[in-house]
C-alpha cells in the first residue's frame, strides 16, 4: 500500500487525537471533511489503519513498573512456541524475536518489582527457557505511538510501504 503525504498527515492527526472530527483533520491537512473521510475509509479498507483505540496510562491501571526481559531458549525453539507460551501472561505486553545472543525480548508491565520477579520466575520455568536477563525501566525518555512520526526518504519523499 502506497501512502502519500496527505495520508501520512491524516494518520498522524488520528494518532494524535483519534476522536478528532474529519473537519478538524481537514483543517490541519488542507482537505474538506468529506475528502478526509474518503481517505480514512480507504486507509481502513487497505489495512493501513487497523482500528481506533484509547491510550491509557499504565499507571492508572496499577502497572507502575516495567521491565525488558531477554529470553535465551534451548536449541531451535520456534518463535510460535515462544509466542504461545508468553501470551498466557497478561503482564507480557510485547514480545519479539531479536538479533544477537538472546532469542526473544519481552516487555513486561507489573505492579511492582516483586511482581516483575514473580513473572520472570514463571517464564523462566517454561521448558524451552535456558535463562533470562532482565532490565527494569527507571524512566521513559521517548514514547511515541506508531504513526506519530512519519518516516520519509532522504530526498524528502515518503518512504514506500
């Protein structure tokens, strides 16, 4: 799917405020409300926009502590096996396979450090886990939702999707 500058500006406006009206977004990007609606409908149909949601501060839900945990797995553990296992833990809010020595990186949110420790202990007990290495987040320096920054090629034109 190819996104032009207007599509990217509309997406950035929606990321900033998903409740903005088409008229408000149109004023920001220089289009009529109906033109914005047509573009948003097309962006939804093509899968560029996958949905709308509220961003909630994790602290408001009691998740005041976060950590990143590297998983080191036995042999040729399949990523799908890792995903299936860690998806059972509500504290795991993100997981990815990575390059380097570790096989996967988990993002954990918990109520406190003891809670993080209990989650890591349970994950480390999974049959395929050889060891873990964890880091507790002290403070967030940058946190931008996907779509807030619109990537561009070096020549100033949008990066093709």
